[in-house]
């Protein structure tokens, strides 16, 4: 099993995946790179290496041969070129497969999905090409996930739906992508096959797609832990109305609605609308 997630924002894009590959019915497990760059495109593939290997070669020849080192690659031109290169590989791989096939005559064992992120004059774009060489853009969504672990990634994203990628900085997207994949590894690891460590690639401010170094991964991981800690503290403050806090860290004053405050018995409730609170000044 595999999970690859992609995020596109206003000033950048991020792709992340797990790193575990399995063979022999899941008995053999090893680390593998599931994300790579092809020219100025970032790609992630979920599927067997018997398809991924010839697919990488065909994409390198087709994409780089057509677009070269061009930083901006028109999304519609890329879609056509990627579909053609992918279809040729899939036809060849399916032709010589011996085994069960589904209703569409696609070998079950060879089904995989390619996720591609690129950039053109309109900004960053994201495209999926499935096992039948059908291509679909997910740019407007800002998020997409592929692989057998994708349902877990969608669940993780639904729990973080307040953190919509549109308009977010790349630093934010790194944390969201890392947390999404790590949640999949935590919930679907072991026998379910999504495992290993989180792989993280990104592009920022129209720069090239690069792989996050180990030191950066550690900073992102630390950021995710701080994020989770803040959520735990906010739950205590909002729901419990004042759980014990570390010494020297005062609880913020809760709004009356949350604290369920009531007026003293000898006072009449004030039925007038309360004055609107002024916005806080941002500290410089």
C-alpha cells in the first residue's frame, strides 16, 4: 500500500508520501523513493515498480524531450504529453501480464496512479493520471491524494479541513502534508502496508522542486508536534474550562458563553446587546 499527497497554494506546492514498498504478499518490506522530479515537474507514483521503472524512463524522454528545462510548463500541453507517454507504457505492461483482470481488462496487480505538480503562467497546477491513462486536474481543490492509503489521507484532511491550503504559505503546507502522511502511517502501518518515514518535496516562490533535507524534515516534525500540543491545550481550555496548566502559564480568560457564566442572583440580567469588542492591536 502507498499514499502520496499533493498540495498547491498561492506561492508554492508540496508533495509528500510514505516510503515503504512491499513484495511477496507483504512479507518483504524496504524503503523506496516514491517522489521524483522529471524536468521541471514533480511526480509521485503509487503502484508496482514493474510499471514505475519503465514509466520514469518514458516520462523523462517525453517530458524533458518536449519541454526541456523550461520552468513554466503549460498545464494543458503537459496533460497531453503525460497521457501519451503514460498510455504507451501501460499498454505494454498490461499486454504481457498473466493474472486476474477486472471488468475494464486492467490487471489488478498493475494498477497505479501518477500525481504530477507543475507550474505555468497561471500558477501551480496539479494533475492525476490513473491506470487507464485518464487525466484529471485537482488544482482548484488545492489538495489531492492517490494510492491505496488515500482513504486514510482524505479522513486526515477532513479532520483538518479548517486548514485549507488555498492562500497558505509553503511553510504551512509542509506541516499539513507531513501530518497527513504521518497520520496514514500511524493508522495504516504494519500489516496494512503504509509505513516507513515521510518523504517531503516542495517548490516555493516559483523555485525548482527540491527534496527536503533531513534537518528540514526534523524541523517540520517538531513543528507538527507543537501544533498538536496547541490543539491539546486549546481543547482543555475551551471544553474543560480550565484544566491544570503548567506552573507559570495562566489560563486565558474564557468568553462568558464558553465559561457558562451567569449573573449574580441579586442582579437582573442585562438584556441589552453587549458592545462589540474592539480588535486587538497586533504587536510590532
